[in-house]
C-alpha cells in the first residue's frame, strides 16, 4: 500500500496512507472527523470519469495512517498536506476539504500559499472560527467542546453513535438518503481510529482560520447544507463565503452535515461544474 513519510515518533515512522488514481489535473480530497479517505466513495468515481487525477489520504490517526500520540493540530495537519503535495509533485491542484478537512485547506493556503494550488473547495467546513470569543460572538462556547471531550473519554463508541446520528440527520434521512448499513460503516471506520487522535482533534476545532481565509486568492467554492446540525451554515458556510473574496456559495436544501453521502448527486454536480470552469 502507498504511504507518505511525514515524521518520526520515538522508534517508529509516521506515515500517511494515500490512494492516487486516474490522470489529468489533480484533485486532493481531505476527509472529515472521525472518518477517513474512504468517505469520498461517492465522489471519486465521477471525478475519475470526468478525467481528473484523484488523490485521497487518511489524516494522521485515522484510517490506515499511523496513529502517533501527538500532532493533532492544524499546523501539523497543514504540514502533512504539504508533504502530500510535494511528495507527489502535484501542481494546478484543486484542494477539496470536507468538515475538518476544510481547516487543512485554509491553513495550508494561509501558510504555504497557492504555488501548487489552482482552486479550493470547502464542503460543510469547520471554518472560519468555531470557538466563541469577544471578537467571535457567533462561535460555540468552550464548555461545549469540554462536554464532547468528556463524552469521548467516558465512552467513545457510544458517543460516535450519537454523533453520526446528527451527522446524517438519521431521524429524517435514515432509510431514505442513507441506509443503516452505510451508517454502520461510518461507525466502523470512526471507532477504528486512534482514541488519542479522536480526542485531541476536538481541541483543533477551535482553531481560528479567519486570517487564512482572507489570504485565499484562488477561485473558491463553498458548499453547505442548510440542515447541518454539526456545523450550522450560519456560523460556518455563510461566513466562510463572506471572508473569501470572489467565492461562490452553494446551499444544498435539506442537506445534513454528511451531505457528501446523503446528497452526493448535488455535491458532485457542483464540483464538476466548478472544476470545468476556465
């Protein structure tokens, strides 16, 4: 299996698992928490069919990547993405980040610039800043993150089950837009992730990406569902769109957080249209 070396921890290497398929201009898909690159199952085939080179990779601690005890912060995540782009020598790349993956897109462009990147896409992204503060009154109280951390420590498998129910709006969409088997598959992937990484990523959710977003100058697409219970559109998608000059916002009606599965047709249509623009 293909891996990219991104560091060391004591006697072991830290390696990111990736998949690299197709030819043409590269598209890098960056997954959300607590899943893996496999969560792009419904996007990869249409992108390949449209003639793109499609790269997915598993964030450290998740999927088939190494599970180090540290490095679960956006400075490290952006550096890991930099390793992916440079190791594969990708250019004219479109970065597509879902949920927590949107943070990688923002921080990468904010720190490393757009030399290798031609376009960016934020899907149900964690940006611009979730943590409430005096200069960010629309954010989430820190006590909410404390509660999530406590629930993960107490019973991670049970917490993930409840989280995924809201991730997919199962009470409304279960059996219609997502099957019980697909939900179970997501849980299987999530529970197999590093417990330490799963927990530590919660602290990273409070990262402030506002300055990163202001630096983005490449064409940018923002996609968000208006029924997102995990990252409500008013405090995330709309604000992300407002902060990136010239970005295009697509609101998917009735879509939950996990819209890359439940509303894959809508998402794929918008992605292919955006990628086809000159």
